[in-house]
């Protein structure tokens, strides 16, 4: 019996997918979670020229979230 993917957080689902890479249902559930997230940023194909800038911004935001989580705990 498969886990309830809808009840899993994105972090939990990601961990599950990394252990069960051939589980199409889990991957589909992750895609739905990503699409449902209003904070997800979508980029146009033309943005590939800006990849270094986009990646640097992503890493900066990720580090800010990590620091915030550490200070909250």
C-alpha cells in the first residue's frame, strides 16, 4: 500500500521520491504540489541567459530561509 501523498509535505514527498525514483504516482503528486504553490516562480525559455543571476537569487533566498528556521527553533 502506498503512502498518502496528499498528506505529505513537499519535503517528505521529495525524500520519498528520492528513495522510490520509479514511483510515477509520487512524482505526479509532487508536480501537483508544485503547481498548486502560489509562490512557485515560472521562467520562460528566454530566461536561460539569466541562469547565473536566477540561481544566485535562489541560493540567497534559500540561505535566508535556513537562517530563519534556525533562529526560530
